[in-house]
C-alpha cells in the first residue's frame, strides 16, 4: 500500500492513500493521536468480525480542525493546499481509487475529469464552520 504525507511547517496537513493492493490484514495510515483513523483492510472470504460497540472517547484537543476523508471512486482531480491566509503551499493529483485525509489547513479542488467520490468528515455539516480563503500568489 502506497501512502503520501503532505506536510507544512513541521505539521501533517494530509494523508493520501493511493489505489493499489494491500497485503492481508488491517493497515492503518494515520497517526495514533489523530481524531480520524483511516486504514485499508484485506480479508479473505469467510472472515467473521465479531459484533462490537465502540467506546466513547474524550478528545484531548477540543479545538481541533474539522477533518475529512475523500475517496475517489472514478475520475481525476487536483487538490491545492493553502495556508489560512491563502498562500498556496502544495498540490497533488488524485485518481480513481485514491483516498485523502485532510487534517488541517486550507484546500481547494480542480476537477480534471468527471469525478465521483465518497466524503467522510466529522459532522454534522455546519456551513458556518467553513471559512473561505482568498488565494494569494
């Protein structure tokens, strides 16, 4: 499984999980302290995962950024990463089968081909929490 990290100022801004085969088992790609846990699994036919309930947790950092995961099912797009004041710091291309975890900072998207994706984020959606930034060159 191939992954990439986008970092800026010594901080992790995003994790990209590229499409591809994964070895048998469960493989997490996010740091243990991250608010969202993202991983891939490969399990053979007949595997049983016992019924379970997840425990409630108290977050250490209550003012953390809202995070989201995008899984590109088909198509192609460009992700542009920005500082909070609109300075472009990096960009990456994502294609069918790729997954990205957006951890902090600003981001925008340029859809390069008709694209279908799955989005997972901390919720519920609150348009007031979405701060638009102006791109600076």
